[in-house]
């Protein structure tokens, strides 16, 4: 009898243990299910943003744009693109204006001859220079002719105490007397030497040129255009070649580089 009771007790104990084991397994499975469910719910809000393989990523890789991107780009394009477009339009108008008005570096080179030559403030407007046998010269200063033109024969030079040919003429004057241009001309050369001192060479046109020497305070520059009677400078102290003759203006006229008699043209 005791054995039967023990056997029944053992059978019940085993049954209880089985039931508890099953309950334990069911409870564990429920906990796992609950944890998985809560984990999915927590991850869901981030899936659309972090999943690089999702629809949004595919759309971007295929050249699509995220929502709102096109609007931002249009606004940025409006703010950043307006100025360049206006600048481009202004450059186009400026280019058109240049072609219509003819302004610009190339046109500046085609300005009037006085501007091309770099005429100074005292320069006259550029004119076509003509000088021929019928033309006349004004006297650079009023005075006595101390030494005249003489290329066919010799003439006496008091300071040098010798006879020699004279390609020009020496006109007596006073120091600081204004010296005027004998004709309308372009200043082709300004220089200085021992015999003439400071001098100015004027291009009269048609291969004629006139040289005025013994000057100081020259008021013109090379390539200036001067009118007849305009100021060239002032009479200077005579050089050692004309110390006996005294203060004077040296005047020489050439045609094709050959001296001719200025008296034939002086008024």
C-alpha cells in the first residue's frame, strides 16, 4: 500500500514539473514576442531615413530629387543667377555699343592726327600741311639780318673770323624775346648742339622744313601741331659760335633736306 502511494506521488510530481516547464516555455516565448514587437515599433520611425536601399534612395540614384529640393534649387538659382544674367546682358549691350559707336582701343588709334601724335596743350588742331614755292614764311623775330643765306659763295662769320658757306640766316634779337612759328607746321624734332644751342625743327609739309635755333624755354613738344605765329620759345644767350654777333635767332629752310634761301619765302 505504501508503495502505491509513493508511486502516485511521483507521477503527480512529474506531471506538475511538466506543467511548470510548459508554462515556463510559454512565458518565455511571450516575452520574446513582446520584445520583438516593441523593437520593430521603435525602429519604424527611422527606417525611411536610414534605409539607403529604400524607395527614396533608389529615386535619388536614378536622378530624381527629394521633396522640396527643386524649390530650394530654384530659389538659390533666382538669387545667385540674376546678377550674372544682368551682367551678361550689360556686357552684350556694351559690346553692341562699342561696335556701333566705334569706341575702343582700335578706334582710339584712328583719332585725329593731333591726338595720334600726342599733341600737347599748345597744339593746334591737326591740318593737312602744304608748303610750296608760292607759300610764305613769317619772321620768327623782328630784327636785322646779321648773316644771310649763302651756299653759292662764302660769307664772313665775325665770331669765327672766317669765310664759309651759310645754309641759313642769323637774325639779330634780344635775350628773352618771344620766338614765333614761321608757318603752320608739325614739330618733328627738338634738340641741342654747340653751334645752334636749343633748336626746333618744324615740318611744313611737301618735304619742306624749317629750323629755329638759339632758343630757350621751348614751349612745344615733338609731334605738336602749331599755327603760324604761335609761340615756340624765347631767345637765349648766343652760343660761342655767335658771341660777337650777339643774341639772335638762327633760321634755316630746307626742301628735301637741301638748304634753300629763307629770304625768298619771308614776308
